[in-house]
């Protein structure tokens, strides 16, 4: 009987302590308004609702609390969301040791288990993208252009006159994977179907398996996580394709020094130049970085391009102007990076499509690492350890940022650039596809702005110019844009959406 009493009082004490802790943390955030939940079971009822109705709940929060912080329930915690240029600017300029992108990714993608702890501990692959990839774009452009041209040619496999109805997203995934890997690992591997399947599937494996691991209690994650993660298998497959090539490069470097004669100009070489820890100069470490960079590059680029083609076929009147612009630039400069720089309308069309279509209503997650929490200028404090998101869509559709924000205006940004050129004789540099701002967050902004955006913009512009010059496109059903696919907070272009492709007839 005494034992039973002891057990009951222990349980009661634990419950009380948990309740007190919850009350204490709830009190600290009570001044921050909550959306879609109230009462003692708020986490659970609201959390389930958020799983299925996240876009509506974020929209409701942005409507009611624009320019402020609000919170949304997840199953076991609150997440915080901000909108409005002042708070966005404060978040994107906060240092990494205060608001951390790496920690947020470690949490949401279970990076240590799914991709390996070194990816966030020593991100030299990001430096290689930021510096070497960007600097080499002009020099490597002929390869990018060839790959785009042959990828469309082979994958569409069109007769001279007949059209074909094609599912767009999987096609664009292949084109983006081939083009990006032409730069990363070169021919012939960038056309090897088994390798392409690996780099496309890697992102899906990491994201899905991270979700499964997150469902486990935290003490079980390091024990069972390695069995759920497919990391070792992916690395093994990557080594099968890239191992001999990377070994050869490392050997050449050992024998002849870092600038050995005939050294290829590709991402493998740039990674070897950027690696600063000797332990990481190994085949498996480099394969892991190549997979991680593919993960950042392929699904993003193919989604943006699929959205853009759905826009082009929904508003076909843009085709003539885009075609003329591309032909004129190519006639003058050939298929070069210089020609792409002249394609302001194509640049603007893609930027507008990015403004209106995204991968969800929030982006740019950060975890608060300052033990004191993160304090905004309006005095709201987000507690240590919590996750902060930016309501990027609210900024893209805010009348404070754009005239008629709900209207697709493909030349919105090129018109501004041209107006400026006419009036002041100088260009307007914040309206380019690669320009980021608190009003345009498709590539993030400030500290962690996407370092791959220069490559992405080069590929996307070259792909769009190539398609309008060489193909006729039309919607499957005239005037109907395939609706987006929504998975909780994540939105992707319709995976079954089809378009008609035909070789250009006149
Ligand atoms: C249209 C295609 C792309 C889009 C829309 C996109 C978008 C983004 C966004 C929104 C971020 C996060 C910014 C933040 O949280 O503050 C990001 C980060 C990143 N992106 Fe991209 N990206 C694209 C293509 C690429 C490509 C092609 C590469 C690589 C070659 C790349 C590499 C990265 C890396 C390494 C980061 C992390 C940066 C950091 O941790 O500081 N991205 N990207």
C-alpha cells in the first residue's frame, strides 16, 4: 500500500512539474498572439489543424497581425512567424549564433542522421558554391547550354511536326539534374540515368526519413535514426559513380600539386580547392557534399521552372516578346552568358513567377540559439530553442510592396529597369532575378541568401530562352493552370500537370 502511495505521489509530482514548466513557458509567450488554437489542449487540437490547414492559418495570422510576431501550434510546441519589412530585416540580419539556419535545418531535416554531422559542422561546400561556382559561370556556360539543348532534345524526343503532351515536373527535374551535374561532375556521368535517379531521389529520401525520425522520442532518435536513414546507402551508390573520378583527382593533386595540368573546371575541383580539413579530402566526404548540393539545387530549380511554364502557357501573349528578346540577344552575342544578361524580359518573367509561386507560405526557418531568446524591436521575445519562420508569401503579395500584387505582370521588373535606364541612364540593380530584398524572398535575403542563385538564374534563363526559341508550348486545357499540390506547409507545382510541346513551326 505504501509503495502504491509513493508511486501515485511521484506521478502527481511529475505531472505537476510538467504542468508548472508548461505554464511558465506559456506565460513567457502569452503576449504573442496565437492563431488557430486556445485552451489547454491548444498544442494538440491546433497542431493537428496546422498539419492539414497550414496555408490558411498562416494567411489568417498575417491578416490579423501584419508586421507583428504571431505563433502557430505544432503538435508539441509553438512555432513563431513574422511578416512586415521591419521584423523581416531584423531576422535576416541576426547573426548565426543568435538565429541559426543550420540549427533549424538540423532539426527539420535531422541532418546529423540523414546527411551526416559534418555537413553543418564544416560547410565548405557552401563556400565553394558562393565563390567558385558563381565566378566560373561565364566560362562554363557553353557546357550548361549544350546540356540544356541536348536534354530537351533527347527527353522530349519530338518528331518534326507532331506535338506531345508531357508531364512537366519530372521532365524539368531531369533537365535540371543533367544541367547542374554537367557543371558539378561533367560528362558522361551527368547523363547516367542511375546517377541522375540517385541525386533526384536523395532529396526525397532525406526529407521523408527525417519526418519519420522526428516522430520518435528524442532519446530514441540517435539509436533508431541510423536504421531509418538511407545515408550510407546513398553514399555507397554515389561512390559507385564518382569514386574513381574523385580518387584520380586526389591522386593527380598529390603528384603534381593543386594546379595540375589538364585539371577540369568543375565542382569536384572547386570542392577539392575549398576543403580545409585533410580528413574531408576523401571520396566519401566529397560524395556527401555533392549529394547535399544537388539537394539544394535540383528540386528548387525544377519547381521554379515548372511554375514558370505553367504561367507562360496560362498567359501565352508573353511568348512573342520573350522569343524576340532571346533571338535578338543571341543574334548579337551568340548563346553566351553576355546574351543572357541582355534578356531583361525573360529575367523579369521568371522573377514574377517566383514572386507569385513558392514552396509554401513560410520560408527561411531559424532556431533561436541565444539563451535570452530573440528580442524584436517591438519588444516581442521569442524563447530560446524555438523555431522562427518568415511569412514570405505575405511579403510577395503585400500592397505595401507591389502595385496590384494579385495580378501576374510578367514584365513588372523589366519595366522598372527600363524606366530607370531611360530616366537616369543607369540600371536598377534591385530588380534583377538574383536580387534579394525584404519584398522578394524567393532566394532568401542577407546573411543566408541562396549562394546558388547565380547558377539557378543562369540555368533558368537559358532554359526559358531555349524553349521559346525552339519550341511551341500550350496548356493541356486552354486557360487552365494546373493547381498546386499542397502537403501541409509545403506546396509544390502540380506533379501530374501536363503541357503540349511541339518543335517550333514558324
Ligand atoms: C531556383 C532555385 C533555387 C531557389 C528558389 C533557392 C532558394 C533558396 C533559399 C530560399 C534559401 C534559404 C535562405 C534562408 O533560409 O535564408 C537557399 C539556401 C541555399 N541554397 Fe538555394 N535556391 C535555389 C537554387 C540553388 C542552387 C542551384 C544551389 C547550389 C548550387 C543552392 C544552394 C543553396 C545553399 C548551399 C543554401 C544554404 C545557404 C546558407 O546556409 O547560408 N540553391 N536557397
